């Protein structure tokens, strides 16, 4: 009889863990970067390949880093939200063009609008790896000291903007 109890107990434990896992929101994967300095980067700008932009150029201001690509279907879904948000001039939005062709990215921004103060080119995806990017789009809120304060996995939605990102931005700008 004990011979059957051990496999039954293991099975019950596995079912409990599976149930817990299925109840989690995959968009709320905790990032190990939250509360830590944003990874350093220095990349060429999308519109002007002779210019370089680095993390140190952005210190002293609260900013968003939006990881996007012209081949990304979800980026097209999120793009109108970013366009409208950029018009509010709350914080600058910087784009990290991820594993994309420069010509395709420029054409995409020309067609759909450009919410970014500047976009930088991460052609090989190394900066994305440093930021722990699972896939595009992803958006990071970074404070004045260059510390990552929030990570949005997937498209920025009006709800996420209103209930999570904007209150955090207002808090960070006051400190």
C-alpha cells in the first residue's frame, strides 16, 4: 500500500504546482533588472547612423525604453498608444530597434509615425539580451539615476499606461 502512496503524493504535488503556474499572468514575469542599474549601451541612432546614443546621455531624466521592430506584429498594435503618449510630453521615449533592418525600420516609422525622441539600432540583439528581452515589444521605465523601475512585457496598452506606467512616472519625476 505504501508503494502506491508515494507516486500518488508526487502526482498531487505536481498538480498543485501546475495549477499555481496556470494561474499566473505571463505578462508579469518579474525582471531581475528591477531596482538595478540599466545595462550600459552605446549604439548608433536609426535616423542618423553617424550619431551614437548611450545610457549615460540619458541620465538625469526619467525615460522610457521601448524595444520594437518593423517585423513585430504586436508592435503595430502598441504603436498608436505610444504615438498618443508621446504627444503628452510626459517623458521622452527612446526606441531600441531590435534585430531589424535599418531600411525596414525607417520605412515603418515613416508609415506609422515616430513617437521616439531617438531610436537606436540593436541589429545583433546584444543590448536586448543585456536587458533580458524575451521578445518584442517590451518597455522599460528608467529613472533619473539610470535604474530600471518597471518592465512591461508585450504591448503597452492604454490600461497599463493609465494604471501602472503613468503613476510610476509621476512618482519618479517628483523624486
